[in-house]
C-alpha cells in the first residue's frame, strides 16, 4: 500500500492543481478574499483566520490556484500526518487508513478556500497533540493542543465541538485516569484566542453572535427532509463500508475502545456528529460542517478495524472518487451553453464570463459608483475587476460584512449603478434617486440588468432601508455589554441600538 499511497498523493494533487486553475472563483471564496484585501482581527460572520491567510497569499498573487493553495494541499498534509501517527501502531494499516482518507471524494475535488480550511488543519493538529499528551501525561503537549484548538476557534466556531469531545472523553475515563489538569491546561490555552474574538465582537455589534445565533435561522423548524439529508451527508463524507464494518463488529469494538487512544479518536468524530444529528431535527446541516471531524473517523477506523477491512474502504472510495473525477473532466469539455436550460445558467455565465460581463460596465466607469444587489455578485465582480462593488439594498442575513466596509453617507448625491441577474423592481430603487434608468444586456444567452440611479438620496435610504436593517440584524441582546456598534453609530448616532 505504500506505493499506492504515494501514487494517490501525486495524482490527487495534480488533479486539484488543475481544477483550482480552471474553476472560476465562487462567490463565497471571493467574499473571503476580500477579508484578505481589508484584513482585520474579526469579520461579520466568522472569526478572522481565513482572512489572515488570504491577506498573506494576496501578497504573492491574485491567481485562483495561489489563493486556493491551502485547500489544495490540506488533505495531503493531513494524510501524511495521519500516516506518521498511525505508523507507531501498525505501519501496514497506517498506509491503508491514510490512503482511504486521501481518496475520499471531497478530498479529491474540493478546491474551494473557505473558513473550513484552517479549521480542519488546526483541529487535527490539536487532536494529535491531545492524543500524545494523554499517552505521556505531558502538560506542554496539553498546552499545544489548547493553542491549536484556539487557532481552530479563530477559524470557525465548530472548534467548540472538538472541545466538547475532549470533555466527553475525560468524563468517560475511569475515575482515577480522568486528566482534569490536562483538560484545564487546554482550556487555559484556548482563552487568549477566544478573548480576541470576544473583544472584536464587543466593539462590533456582537455581529458574529447575532449572525450565528439569531439572524441566520429563519428557516429553522422540524422537517423530515433535514435528518434524511444529514444521513446522506454522513454516508458521503465518511466511508459507508467502514461504518457498516464498525456497526457489524460492534461487540468486538467495545474491546477495542477500551484502549484510550482508539476511544479518544472515536469521541473526536462521534460527539460533534451527534450534536449535528440533534440540530438536523430543526436545521439543514451543511456538507462542509462535517469536514473538520472527518479525519478523526479515519484514524479511529485504522485503530479499530483490520487491514483487510480497511482495504475494502480504499477500493470503494477509489472507485467513487474516480467517478467524480470522470464527471468533472467530462463537464469541463462541454460548452457552457449545455446548461442553458438550467435555472442556474445566469449564475454560471456570471462566474465563467465575468470579464466579458464587466466590459459591459466600462462606459459607466467614473460616472457611477458600482454595486450589486447581493453579496455574491458584488464580491465576484470585485474580485474579477479589482475594484470594490458594494451591496445596494437589503440583501440577506448572510455575508453582511459589506455593512462594515460601505458608508452610505459618503454616497449622498452620487450616481449609483446596480448590477443584477434578475429584473429589478422599480419600487426598490425609484424612491432613492432623483432619476432611475433601467437597462439590460444579453451575454451567452443569459440576460443581466443594470439599474442606473442618479443623485442618491441618502436620508430617504437611511430611513427606509438602513433603519429596518438595523432593527432586523443589529438588535443587541440585553444580557450583553456593548462597546461599539459600527452600524448604529454610523447611521443613527443619537439613538441606541435596539435591544433584543
């Protein structure tokens, strides 16, 4: 399996470099890129780590493959670390387990740079340090586990679930072997990183809390569809072959889990996924939510299953990933117009032919301030053009970092162009300009729309758009102290933020 592992390593890296080069930057990725363009120690919807990483990569290049470099190499790095860790237990199973992880379809095709990228890396490093600390009862290793968990927390809040897994593991240890001092060291080393995030939120409307706890859950509610989708996500993101083997051998598995190392890695993936299972009763769970806990499943499988059992997962995942690669390669040779009947076609044209689309706006440069009606088209156009498109209108609860970057007071009296993929409603624009003109153009069979507003009426926009936005998205919980709120202080300096 050694040769197969390194062959897969080279082939998957080659495929991912190619895909990262030819795949247009998505809206979510472009959004995070602009965290790097305007770096800060916090951002609207998530902690700042991916923005810091992209700020460094932007010093090298704006090329897609450069900005995606961390996610391109991430599975290879995790697989190599997994290999080195497992070799101390069983070298043969180490190569098979690491190969199975490497061949997981999401590790083969995923080249999208997101907040999950640093979360996966730092979560895995934290768990490796914690596992080593358990074996040696080493406080420095517990401290390292805490520091990496803190970096994971500054990547995405799902790091808390890994901390919960640590707690669950300690609680299930025999009374005389519960390393409470080690867990306390982990927590102590996380706190400085958490303090950075708390301080940013205290001085920025508690924006992360508002988004993640209150504003993004309008669609929450019981639905049978969500648990079913979550079950399919589990099967896709893990190995159903290994899952079946673990379930079938559950009696013998209890004996394997008596060994602390195996039990620890079982907790590291099972506890977070159990929490997601509860959430799935009322909330759709994103496929990417599982990413940072997937490596622990493959380590646990390598520690508890036989080499023969692991090989079956390698065969299954190899075939499954080959189907993905064939589909992606096949789609890359099809003309873009193949998807013309799809409702997503305008978005495909927008992302694939962004340069052509932007040339349609050149006659308005210097005469109008450029914007779009949502964050995805705004940041995609910003990335492709190198000039910032702000968001005009109410948009959605997601990705409202533009509320921090754009000051509508400075746009008073100016002309504004709004780029749209769907026809505009005049009622959304006519009240805020002295005169509005509506134009459209066709590009590769997709129709795009322009709103050309002259002499922007900021006071009216403030009352009819910004005030409702404040009351909807910037209602501060009464139990929280507030240092500053950019939105309330900028547009409503004489009024306190509304309380929740």
